[in-house]
């Protein structure tokens, strides 16, 4: 069973500047919770019990968010703010461990994942990029759980993909299924991947969107992967080597993604999550109606 997830959070977040100059991009809030908390909740809902943060010395706020804050909890208890106290104490369940490891240099996503090797060991694990929120509202289980099930059934690494407009394929890593296109919630083997292809050369319009389930054998492949573009160790290079050795599959997601590393994606995420928020949703919908009337 897959119980570990790696979250690479060491990047500087240049796409989010100037908001990310003094605080980690992962700590920018969607309504009342930082982006990173939504990603951790997604992992926990899929059965993950060990979160490995691959972090940097400037990202202490992320570790502090998931740590116990004794003085604040004591103050809230003394003031009788029990509801807020429970929210703080339940940021992560007691059964879930948060572990941090450092990425000493910004040497790419592949290198960040490799930094987690001493904690993950040889076990299969998930990788979740915190720039992307995957919303599974209304689904019986989230897409990450579907990927885990597909991995356990086939033994093949899984890449979560979503359909993107053909005119935007050159912005993504695009997969080439061996045969046909997987239906939402279905996993199919891949014949290959192409990084940011022009439209006329794209094998499909299925883009990799920042969720992976990988076997432990990816680590020696990462260790042998030479630096690629920008002098960085690319996770996609190691995945391609894995595909040639034992196969890789694409899991087509059923939910909705929001790219919170981009300002408009972040604003869209706020709209989606605020409209159904149990405490603020009704008031937020009233605000939307008011401003829609003024447009």
C-alpha cells in the first residue's frame, strides 16, 4: 500500500512574485487555508500517512504551519475559542506524520524527489506538486486515490493527466498513449511523452498536471540521470527511462485543476472554493451577485 507522499516545496515561486517575496508561495491562502494545506488534505484523503516536505531554509513557515503551536493553543483555550482551537489541532490528523528534508541547491524537480530517498526508501510513493490544486468535489474518491488503485492493480507508475485545449499543448508535457485515449478515471499504458510540443506534433492533448505515483526503482534512475535543460535533473527524463524498463501509465483525472502558481489560476481557485465554503460561502455568493450587477 502507498502511504508516503513527497511534496517538493523548495522553489522560490518566481511566478507568484511579488506575493512570494517574503512568504512561501505555498503559504498563500485560498479563502482561509494556505495552498499547501489543501494539497496535504488531498494526500491524506487518498490514504497517505507520511508527508515528506522537500524544503529550503527560507520555507520554515510551511513546517511551522504543520507543527504544534503551544502558546497560541494555550491562549485560545484560555479565551474559550474552542472552535478555532479545534481547527488548529486538526490541520493534520494525529495519524499523519510530517517530515522535512532539505534540498541544498535548486537542481530541478528530479533532484528534489531524489532528496526524499532516505525517508521513502524502496517503497512506492506519490509526488504532489503544490502549485496545482486538484479539486475532487462530488467524487466518491479523489483522483489521487484512483491513481493509487491503478498502481496497485498494474504495478506501473502513474501520471495524472487532463485534457487541455489543443492550442495550449505547447505549454505542457504531453503524453502519448499506446492505444486510444483513457476515459476519465481510467489508466492506460504510455508509448512516450513529449515536452511542450508544437500543436502539429503533439501526440494527444493530454497534459501531465503535477501528480505522480512512482515505484521505489525511480530513485536509482534519478541518481543516474544527467542534468538536462537549465542544468537541472528532470523527473521526466527518469520517468522515460522507467517507461522503457517497466512501463508507465497515464491516469486521466475526473476532477478539476487550478494552477495556483499563476495569478488567474489562483483567483479561479478562490472563486471555486469560496462559493461552497461552509462558513463564508453564502456571503461570498452575495458578493459575487453584487459585483456582477455592477459590471
